[in-house]
């Protein structure tokens, strides 16, 4: 125990070591531990980049939707086209056939063949 105490006293007498130790502790606190650290700053920059990309995506989508709204307001044939394609609406004298690309499920006796 006496050797450890002597070692600590010798280290405490070296002034440059004190400043280096304080500097290292400050860099660690500022760089990694603090709420305003460099690490948190870099994470926030990354999040800002992701959010800006998302804003650009939604702005583009909004522009397309506004263009489609303008088209629908000016062209009644466009409304009819959307009603037929999306909602399977039809005129009274028409029949609608829905074609599917889904594979036909096999029955158990067909798989044995």
C-alpha cells in the first residue's frame, strides 16, 4: 500500500501529466458523454439528411397529386378512367372481367398425379 501511495505522489508532482489528464478527460466528456457532444452532433446531422430526403419525396408526391387533381378537374374522361380502373365501375350495358396473374391453388388430388 505504501508503494502505491508513493507512486501516486510522484505522479501528482509531474505538472504536465496533470494537464494531459485533465485534457484527456475534457475531450472524452465533450466528444462522447455530453448531450451536445460531437457524437450526438453527427447523429443529428445524419437524421437531418434522412428527414430532408423524406421531405423531398413527399414534396414530389404532392406535386404529382396536385397535377392529377388539376387533370381531374379539367377532364371528365379522366374521372371515368379512374373510376373504371380503380373501383371497377361500369356502365349499365357493360360487363367487367377481372384477370388475375395469381397462380391457381392446387387441390390435394392434383398434386398426387
